[in-house]
C-alpha cells in the first residue's frame, strides 16, 4: 500500500480547498492501493519560518519546535503527496510555502501531485510548485487536476453545487494512477539507498 498524504493548502475561513476533500477522498478510496491521510494545515500551528539553520541541514528530524516536528513526522510517513493548492496572486499560498520550507528531508525522493483551482485552474501556482518541488528533491508528476473558476461552483450558502466536480473525476483518477506508479518506484528506490 502507498501511504498518501493530501495537504490542504489554504486555511482561511470559507476556503474552497475544504470543499474538495469529500470528492478527493472518495476518488482516492475508490482507487485501491492508497492509505489516505488528510493533512489540514489548519490543524498544525506551524510558526512563521524563523529557524536559525536551514531544514536541509537537519538530520535527526528535530526542527526545534513541537508543531514542526509533528508535521515532519506526518510527511516522513508519506510515500506520495498531493497538495491541494489555491492560486493567490499567480502563485500558491503563503501558508503552503511556509509548511514546505519548515521541513526538508521528509519531502525527499517522493512523488508530488497537484490539485489546483482558479481562473485558469490554478495553473500558475502549479507551475511554481513544480519548480519548488525539484529543490525539495521530490518528483512532481505530469498529470494535474485544474479546477476552473471555483467561485462559480458554490451555492450562495458556500456549499458545493451538485455534480460540479464530476467532470474532473477522470483527471483525478489518471493523476492517481500516475502517482501510484511513481510512489511504488520511489519507495523501492528509497529502500535500497
Ligand atoms: C489573496 C488572493 C489572491 C488571489 N489571486 C488569484 C489569482 O491570482 N488567480 C486566480 O485565479 N484566483 C485568485 N484568487 C481567487 C482564488 O482563486 C479563490 O478565492 C479561491 O477560492 C482561493 O482559494 P481558497 O478559497 O482555498 O483560499 C485570489 C484569492 C485571494 C484570497
């Protein structure tokens, strides 16, 4: 089984990211071969990054802060990571960047898939994240899930309109298939190195 961590990349009240979770979880659970855990950044009180030493130099998983260490432990368990990301000012969220920068080795040699949304499906945020992933020594996979104009997908009470994600299910399934392949390949590679 592949240990899959899905990181929720926005934390503001009324966030769209949260509305995707039931759908993402259902599609993942339908695809055998993943043990899913949601990592909601709201549930981690990560400090605004201020470490003396770059996390890249930390070898014992002790980042000097209990919440960072708790987050690091969760990422260390992952064989594959999905980041659900909004697009803020043509980039991804500051809260996600802060989480990314807070740890290092735990990301290494693991595949990364991106689920995004925005006026152009969050594509600009995704391209930036792919560049960052290289420095994390992750393998950002090709297939994306780009959800267009999320503000059109909700009812006035903030809930998701019925069926609006159905058209994206095939993209998510294809992404998960590719992610699973990379997760198994890199898991094997990590076990011999
Ligand atoms: C600070 C901020 C900047 C934004 N910039 C963009 C942008 O550059 N491109 C875009 O497509 N949407 C942009 N939006 C709209 C977001 O796509 C939309 O609000 C989305 O729901 C944000 O994700 P969230 O609800 O998970 O926080 C921006 C929203 C915020 C709050």
